[in-house]
C-alpha cells in the first residue's frame, strides 16, 4: 500500500524515472524542432549515407560503371572515354560533399553533447551540495543521539566542491603525466 501512496516505494521511483524520461524526450523533441532546414538536410543525408542501402547502391553503381566502361565488353556503350577517370572524379566530388554533411551533423551533435555535459555538471554540483547538507544533518542527529562520529572525516566530506579548483587540478595532473 505504501508504494501506491507515494511513501518512497518502488512505484514512486518508477514514476520519477518515467517523468525524467518524458522530460528527456521533450528536450530532444525541442532540439529537433529548432534545427534549421540546412541541418535537417545534412542529418537526412548523413543518416542515409551511413546505411547499408547506400553501400548497396554504390556497390551496384560502381559494378555497372566498371562493367560498361571496361574493355572486356566492347558491345556495351561506354560513357567514360578514359579508363575510369570520370568515375574517380565523381567519387571524389561525392566524398567531398559527404564528408561536409557528416561534419555538419557531427558539429551539431557536439554542441548538443556539450549542453548535456553542462547539464550533467549542474546536476552533479546540486547533488553534491545536497549530499553535503545531508551529511551535516546526519552528524547533528548522531550527536543528539550520542552516537560517536569521526569529525575529521565528516569535515572533509562536508566541504563543497569548487568546480574551478577541480578543473585546475585535473589540468595540472594532465600536464605532469608522462605521455
């Protein structure tokens, strides 16, 4: 019965998880709605070119090109007067455009990833702050109930984490680490 009443049971946790999932899906939908027409085109092309259908189409097209333009079948019409020069040019131009579309999509996904990382950092900092306050509350309860506590350890745990200091220390350790 406690689960249905919202007293911390598994049903409540599930509803919190479901709410968070819905919120994440809504954020994704908002991100998709904000995409420009060019970004939608780039994503569509990137998605298609990253598929097996695209690979199959190219395998068939190249095979047809090679068969028709090879010297082994003189009766077939040839459209590449020099042995496969036009095929190489078409493939090169296509590669230039495809790599550009992929880079556009990757840049957009990197921006999204950066936003998610910033959100993760904010949530982690908030959680750290809340845990620090819970440690303080737990210590006060323990002292009131005459339960022995390690004050030195709690003092260390109670300190708020300063993100700039952590990032600075990470940078210093990376500089000192052997490559």
